[in-house]
């Protein structure tokens, strides 16, 4: 996917479905997988913290359930500022399904602002590429 526009739109739509009655901080994620499909997820909070689910975890679960094996690109968007990166647990989840070509795209409500590799966000990861 040379143009990330479709991934951005998908993540923004997923973010609109976030269940965030406590933090009011909506996050959406969209994965372009190796099977050519796009899978989305949103954060889902629960009063019994930390039982909620991150948007990235939801998108990865949807990808696995749909038959995807590898993340080509994952886009994370919020409706606020500043840009956010995946939490440590989600970085490990992304790493599990990534390779050296996987890109992590960070976006605000308007556009993609930063593109990183998993190695940049998790430089000493326990995984061989």
C-alpha cells in the first residue's frame, strides 16, 4: 500500500467506535496485513482497570481471527495531540507479528505525522529478523 489514505480512514472510523467512558481518550488502529486485508481496532475501557483493551491489541486480534499472519503497516490515531506511540505491551504484540519491513504510522485527526519501524520503537527487542 503506497498510499496510506485507506488505512488512515479505516483507523479513524475504528477510533469513532472506541468505548472510553473513563479517560475520554479515543484511539483507533488499522492494520494492513500480509493477506491484503485491513483490520481495525479501537480501545475499549472497563471499570475494572486494567481489563480494557488497546486499539492495537484489538486490531491484531481481528487480523489473526481473519487469517492474517503478518503486519505490513499499522496506523494508530487519536483525536488529540500529541501523537502517541503504542504502549510497551502493544509494542511486544506488534513485534510478534512484524518483520523488518513493518511500519508503524502515527496520526492525529488530520493526517499521518510520523512513520517508524518497530526497531526504532523497540530497539533491543528479543526477536531475530
